[in-house]
C-alpha cells in the first residue's frame, strides 16, 4: 500500500525560488532553508502594503471522529483545484506540533495526492519556528525565577506567578511540577508546570502580530503574575520583551513551501484549536492576500471551535473579511455521528448517514450566523455509495447549500474542480461578514453567547471566583477582548462522547486565563488539558529510519 510519505517522497519538487517567482517574490526576498522551503523577508512583506487583497476562503469541518474528515487535505486540494481552473490561489495552513506527530493525531501536511512538501520536514523541525517560540517562552520563565532570586524588586507574589514553562511534546508528567529544589543556591521552590508549546501565549502572539513592533509590544503586555495586592506584573516590567523579540525575529517571517502540484503554500504558526485560537498567522494570511487572487486557509477541528475563533478572534483582530466557507464532511464520519461503530463503517447505511447529518446541519446553521456563504465538501472514501452521498447532498440542499464530492486525495486537483468552481462563485458574490458578538459585550455574556448560539447549551455555569475574575479584568480595561473557548473538539457539548447535535446541555467554565499580550480571554471547560498526554500506543513506536536513512512511519 502506498502511504502519504511514499507519495510525498516521490514528488517532483521545484526549487523554492521558482515557486516564489510565480507569486512575484524575487529570489533576494527569500531566505532559503535548503532547496524546497524558505522564509519571506519582512522587507518584501512591507512593500506589499498598497496592493489590493484577494478573496479569503475558510475551510472548516464537522466535529472530528476516528473515521477522519480530512480538513487539511481538502484545504491543500482546493488550493490545487483553484490553480487548475486558472485562478491565482495561495494556501495558508498551520505548522504541525511534534506532540501530536509522535502521539496520536499525526502530522498536518495533508494526505494522498493533496499534500504540502517536504512532508517530513514540515512535520518535524521545519524552519525552527516552534523551537524559537519555546526558547522565548522559557527565557521569560527563567527571568521570572531569576528576578525572585535576586531580591524580587517587583514584589511578585510567588504564589500568584501564572507564567508556566513549555515544551513541544506531549508529557502528562510535567503538568504540575515543583521547581528550584536542591538548596538556597537554586532559588526559591514553588509549584509550577508545563504546557505544550502550541498552547503558549507566545504562539498566539506570533500568530496575531502584524510586524516586529507589534510583536514586541504584545510580548511586553504578557501578564506573568500578580503582587499581593493582586496588581498585575508584566513581561515588560522584567525588561524581557526585547530579548524575547530577538529570539522570535526570524520566526515571525512566514514559510513558503509547495504542494505536490508545485502550487505555493504558506505554512506558519500553529496554535491548538481546542486550547488556543487554532489558525495560522495573521502575517502569513495577509501576505498571501496580497500575492494571490484567492487564499485558502483552515481553522482547527470542527466549525464550533475553529471557525468561531477564526471569525471572532482572528478576523476581528486582523480586520479580515472572509468571502466563503467550505465545510468538510465524510460519509464515514456522519455514520459515526449516527451511532455506527468504526468497524461497521464499510457497510452501506443511509439511515445512519441521515441521523449523523444533524451534525453537518448544525454547523451549516451556525456558519450562517456569521454572514459568510458556505459550501459542503464531501471528502470521498472508496466505500461511499451513491445513496449515502445523495443523503448528504439532500441535507445540505435543505439548508440552501451545495454539496460536492471531492476526490482530491486520490486524484489531486483533478478530483476537486467542481468544488473549486463553486467556491469561486461564492467568493465572487457578496458576503455580509459579522462577528457573533460586539466588543462591548461583558466577558461572561460573550461566553454565554458562544455557548448558547454555537454549542446550543441550555445553561452556562461558573463559580463566583471565575465570574469575579472576569469582572476584575473588565475593570482593568480588558472587557473589550474576545473570548477563546477551550473545549473538547469531539462534540458541541463539553462531553466528548456526545456526538450528533446535542442541545440543552450545561457548559461549566472551570477556569479563565487572561492572555493580555495575545488579546483574548481563555475560558476553560470540561477536561481540556493544556499539556496533552501520550496514548497507550504512541505513534512514535512506528517512526524510525530505514536502512537507507529515510524516515518511515510518519503520517
């Protein structure tokens, strides 16, 4: 059986300067990393400011299941499809985290004949962006403890230091730790912990910053902890913002790669979608909009998380106006939402598709609340039957949306031209984009609006301490920030086992965190962890080098 990595390895890649030339990027404005990837220089990006923007297309999906949906694959395939029908299209996606690559989810470079390459390097160390973010984050951690050691002039309450450490790997043992053990020369012991790098506020900052000046300003606005009187202490108070910006200078520049069909793709940034805002960087998206007539981007997980945050956080903060949305679904996933076990998905079951399609319908209804027209992409599997596909099309049509069967995994761009034509029709029409809530709405009311309008919850609960914390932040001037919901990706509810389209459930907000530098408030619900653990059988067990020194087992 031919694997994704086999297909990627057989790709006929073109020199990255040639890919840049197609977008009008001169060779001297590319900072090459080998022959097949490069960063786009900040100077060239500044020179694009007067150009007209292209049309922005979001690819999102139904709630993920073990059956697979293929959102990134569809994003890459659609970009190839748009280029195939003669449009100047650019793809914008996130960089994968090492944690999922060696854990359970795998990489994020697409699949089959709809991939970005070099697949192995994109899924591993790539151009070092995540390492730079990890280093900048942990520099701040070290400066905090060093400041306390040398007298604590800022009067930080060591019980209220909120800045943790990060690493780009799943490791549950590091969620809660005690640091500075071993005597007085090692500092003052305190309880601390680790998050995964993609959950770092610095990752969110890098993905929302517009330039180096904005980056440094946001880094300085990070709240690292509080004094005994509960007044905040900022990273700029430690004079940490300049050194952190130095570590991130190169990482802020977007990465240019190519698809298997040699079309341009920007791969940059990678905040998780269930514990962060789940979109590639603003600077990459805005650069692509200046270089292409159509830009295809994605937001992580299902539309209840990814699309909502894309609209309410990224588009709001960056001033972006999306022109169309593609909602990805598979017959297999809809059957799982309809109650069918994974081992029975190969059998035709039209009734299960109809039952499970309530998940698709709910997402379509929700997308309509943002005023952006949507089309459904049915990511085709070989076992799908005509009757099952017709059932999906009927559900979409009942909500006024087209649904197109897409065979890009097997056929590349030739298998997705119908969707590409439909997307052009939508994107060239008139969208009426609007966020779900206004800036001026109180923070807890924003949480309630998302939970009731998007998740269809019957109630939203929170302890008094959580509500009081939100009120305090409003009094401190943070009330106009958007809310970033941390919730399971597997369900509209906070219970990952509730598939389909549950409603009337309760959403309990157990913790809130202020990301003052990134510019949003995180509301944590359910059992969401900011440091994932590894599964019983991690993917790392299958990843190795073969006799020729080539990587095997990476997907």
